[in-house]
């Protein structure tokens, strides 16, 4: 092997080593991206599960308020039929309807669009 071939092989070896270092850096970056992506996806899944849980709780609260409101309306109707004063129940029913409206507005405002 003559001097020019030796120099060529030395440069080639140097470039291969540089390519190897670059490939290692790219591999580290890809690994970091995959790790980050996995964490982000886990976080997104946690958020989706939390939203579903909140919707279930909120739906249950709305159903509870609707049930109480219906029961109070029945009591009011019975009191009115018997000639008793049902004005105290009107305030309770209005308060329940107001609370339900506030809850519904909050759910609507804080639920992302599908």
C-alpha cells in the first residue's frame, strides 16, 4: 500500500467514525422522541379517562337534581291540590333549577368539542 492509499483509507476511516457518531446521536434523539411520545400518549389517555369520569359524575349530578326537582314538583302539586301553601317549595325548586343550570353551563363550557 502506498502513501496515497494510506491517506485515503485514513480519511475514509475518519469519515466512517464521524458517520457512526452521527448515527449514535440520531439514535439517541429517536429514543428520546419515542420516550417523550410514550409519555405524551399516556398523559393524553389519562386526560381522556378523566374527562369520561367527570362526564359520568356530572351526568349523575344532573340526574340527581332532576329527580329531586321532580319529587319537589310532585309534593308541590299535592300541597296545591290539598289547598296548602306551597310557596316555600317554589324557592327550593328554583334553587335546584338554578344549580342545575350552573352545572350544565360549566360542563358545556369545559367539555372539549368532539
